[in-house]
C-alpha cells in the first residue's frame, strides 16, 4: 500500500527535489557554488516578494526564533508575543530564555489573534520594541491575519517578527508590501524539501535594529551571513544537498507561479474542510481563519485520536497527525501543503470519513454490551 503522507510537516518531496538531493558534491568555496547560491537566494526573494536580504542557515525552522532574538534585540527589551497555539507559546518561551521582558497577548487555541486586540495590547505596552507573530499556527490549523497585524505593529513603531514556518511558499506572504521586518521559515513544509534549512528574510528596519542589538552571537550572526551571501557564499560550511533541493523547489514554485501556488493551496484546503464537515466532523479552527496548509478537526465522541491515526495508517495508508500539548489526543491535523494535489486529498478525506464511521460504530457495539455509566460529553474547541 502506498503511503498518502498528510503530515503538517515534513511534507512529500517532488521528483525534481529528490533528484537534486542525489547530485554529487561540488566545492563549496568555488565558482559553481557561488553561482548556485546566488541564484537560489534571488529565487527566494521572488517568492518572499522582497527586494531585501534572504539568508539561510543549516538549521530547522525553530532556530529562527533564536536568530530573531539575538540579532534584533538586547537583554531586557520589552516584546509582545501573540500566542494562540503551541508555536506561539514556544516563541514566547525563547524570548524569556534570553532575558527579554516578554508580555503576552493570548487568544484561545483554535481562535485567531485579531488586529483590534493587538492594537489594544500595544496601547497598554507602549515600550514594546518587537511583536512576535505566528502567521499560521500549525498546532491548531489557524491562520492569523498577518497583513492587518503587521500594519498594527508598524503603526506602533515596533518590529513585526514573523514565524511563517507553515505558511511561506503556500500562503500569501508579501514581505515588502505588508511591512514585515523579519520572517523565518523551514525547508520541510511548503518549500517541499527535507528538514534542515532555515530561511530568513529581513527588511531595512530589521537591519537597523540589528546594529543596535547587544546579544552575543556567532553562528547566527546576520551580518556575517549577509556579507557572505553577497559574495555567493555562507560563513560556515553550507548544507550542499539542501541548497540543491531548495533551488529545485524554488524553480518549481516560480514555474507554477507563486499566486497559482497560493490559489492551489486555497482550493485544496476548502475541499478538505468541506469533505471533513460533510462527514459530520467538527473543524477546530475559528470560521474565517482556517488554514490553507493544515486542517484540524475533532474526532467523533468516544473516538480517541490515537485510535483514528492508527486505523488511517494501517487500513488506508494515510499518515496524519494528532494535536500538540493539551490537544495531543483531542484533535487530528491533516496537512495539505507543498507538493500536493486533488487526488491524494480526496483519498485522505474519504479515508478519514470511513475510519471515523467504523470506529464510532465499534464504540456503539461495545456500549450495547455493558452497563451504561452515563454519556461522555463531546470535546469542544
């Protein structure tokens, strides 16, 4: 049975990317690499819709939180972390670990961070120098309204620092037009590459803040990365195979057209949500803020997420994922980002509907054979 890999990351690799990964090594300080890396960064600027700097490091997307903190801020600086899921929580935690004065704007998991709420929070914290935003909260399947949030941050005079790990290359991200100062992502999501490459786009205000930052840094130093990138190089040994893969993936994205890529993700997400709702399942995300890269839903009453995931894997060849933190066994997350098209999503949705029906029926049969102890309540968002 072939596997329908529907995790919210890592995502399936297209043939062009797997072929690029098999390329032989080249001198990483020679002209071939200079040409390769310069071309790759130019393509990445197109996808980010920026004329500014795009840089990479050998790291996962989570390293981007630390890169942002040590390059843009100084110990004791006040920041506001917008938290409506597990990754917003982790972003705030990184700031605290580095001694920042972290204030929080919390929204319920499954809800979105709204511009009016952000404006009110910033009015209460006029000394905030940066706002940590998660564009697409992978843990809950919620997309926060980044364009509007970034505008609020700019009006306040703070830096808009954005985790776009599960949105870049799948959802609209207009770095220059939206006034985003710093945006990070990881290769294993919509970029259609294996894990291991951190991608960062930084604007002029980020570079000005970088000049004022007093955190010590070496491997993560943006100045070193920029100086090397302008020569088609990296400060330390580059992950050659991942750069090969990233260049191939960028070529695919731009050949399809970035707006066409955004539209494809939107169509597939709508189809997924419609199919899941038609099966009688409850979507977890607030209506109007559902993600176009990952859909989260609540299993039927008396059906454990772990049981549903096991049946999907065993009987249907579908790999999905449960929730995180306190939602670990309460929701299921289905990825539809990167190299994904209609047939595999239709098969996944059909498998989910069939598996839920079977598990719910099994539960009813078991209930008929034992004394009732009361009806469990339905889990809600």
